[in-house]
C-alpha cells in the first residue's frame, strides 16, 4: 500500500509519536524506580515483563529521536503484539471499578498500537527515515 504523505506531515507525526514515547519512557522510569524501592508486590515474572517493556519503549524513543531505520520494524512488531495482548486483556473478567478503568486504559493502548500499525506501514515514511542522517 503506497500512500503519499507530505514530508512536513511525516515529521509532525514522528515528533508526536516521539513525545508519546518520551512520556511513556519517563513513566516507565518512575515505575522501575518504584520496583527498586520495593513499592510493587507483583510476581517476579510480571516485574521482568514490565522491565523489558520499559526497555523497548526507551529504545523506540531513541530510535525515533535519531531517526533510525530499524525503529519502524520494531514499532510494527511491538504494536502487533500490543494489539493481540489488548484483545486478550479485554476478555478477562472485570471484578471491580478499578479493573474497568484499567481495561479502558488498555483499550486506549490497543488503539494507539493499531494506529501505529496503520501509520508506520507507509512506504514514504520508511523512505523518509532511511534517508535521514
């Protein structure tokens, strides 16, 4: 699917995604600091999964910041995983209002992942990121 996007539109959207990933990276950094201090009572497997996700978010931010060509493939793979994970998360049992709020946040995350798949699959964007030095 070839789509023609103006260069300034591509730059604007990449900057917006960069801002989103910066905010997510900072939130993830606070979360990791909280795990180190001992605020979380999650099982070690979930903590490790969260740490890996924070590393991927940070790497994605740096890739967008420096316009690395590999970041497009990483975003597409992580977004596909995010859409599948959100789909499965939405069908879990919701015992209380807090879990319903978490599902709403999860749905927003799934929509972000779906939009990233739509936006980053464009050939013009890939060419634009490859030619930036």
